[in-house]
C-alpha cells in the first residue's frame, strides 16, 4: 500500500526516533544541573534544535541515497515518487541550518555571548550529521563512528546548553557509553538487508548489557546502596534488551527498532539515581517512541 504524503514525510524524517533525541538531551541537562523550572525554555530550545537537526539529517540521507534505494528499496517515498528529491534536499538544508543557528542565537540573546563548549559541541554535531548522511552507505568504517559521533555530540550539546563554557568528565563518559550503544545496534542495521545471520551476537549482548554498569561507574553510583528507582530502571533496560536480542536471531529490523527505543531506557538508568522526575520523563519518552513506531518506521 502506497503511503500518503504526510505519512511519507513522517517516515522519511524518522519522527518515531525523536523521543530518543529528547531523552538524550535530558541526560545532558541533568548532569549539567539544568533540570529545573527556570531552564524549561532552554530545554525547549534544545529539543527544537535537536529535532530539526535529526529530521534534517534523515531527509538529507534519504535524498542522497536515492540511487541506492531505487535498486534496493524502491518503495521508499523518494524513489517511489511520493516525495520530490529536490524538495527534500531544500527542506533538509533549511532544517539543518535552523537547528544549528537557533541555540547559538538564543545563547547570545540571553547571555550576550556564545560559550566555547556550546560552539564546540553544536557545530561538530551538525557536521557529524551531514557527514553521516553523505558517507554512511559508502563506507562502514566511516558510517559507524559518524553515527556514534552524532549521539555523542547530542549528549554533549545538551550539557553545553546549560554549561556553555566547559564540559566535565562525567558527561564525556556518559556520552561515550551512549556512542558505544549506538555503534552496537548500528552494526546490526548495516546488515539488515542481508539474509546472513549476525555473527557476533554474544559479544554484542555482553557489551550492550554492560553499558548501564559503565554509566554507574562513571557517575560513581554505589550499587550496594542504589535507590529503588535505579534498580527498577536497570531491570527494565535488561529485560527490554534481552527481548530485543531474541529477535536478533531471526528479525534484524525488529532488533534495530527495539534498540532505537531502548535509548530512552539506557537514559533512564543514567538519570534514575539522581532524579525520579527525569526517570519518569525518559520512561514516558520510551513509550512515546514505541507508539510513534506504529505510524512511522524507526529505520
């Protein structure tokens, strides 16, 4: 069944993954000490900017990949003729530009300056998105680190929105863990169109299940005295990922979609020992991601 134009736009923009973008930003804000009422507008600006960057990057990637998709995925919106390639290119550049400029303008208008950390994370974030859109089909050796860089700089940008003059070791460690999570499921996504089984499943399980523990170590969470919320968050993440790994045996696409939503549960394990409200928010975003996947595919 052919998609309607609105549905095609939602699919091309991968809007079902936007809750995972907002969830990552919440982590950055929390570690920066910025999850307070007075930072509500700042968080909105960050989410708006990151949403524009994410959707713009997805638009750009699909516009660039149209020749590949005409051969391998001809039912996608652009090769099937539902959406015009030129319009998608124009929209992509407009969103990427706006997503980069808005936080810089807001920072300047609110404080009279643009912090070095904000400039040093937001510009690489935009650059990583554009580079990934160009290179992800051409080289896995570039595609995987570039998609990891997108999530790493997203976390760091969230932190820098609150603390625009510098980063600390904790946020860098958490960002690296999120980057490792990204590379892990993206390595499966790269083989999604291949009927061959995924060959390093056990190593992937070990790595992805260990990542919350790495986050606890970075944040110096005392596991022997961990709050109930942290234990619940960790349990939810473990159950969800073990379910995802069950599907990896025979349905790579399902595993990738579940892992994308799982970003929010990984974020929940990070924030749960510090803020019940943030843990509730990231868990609700997990549910929203699953709900949106009913209307727009995650990949």
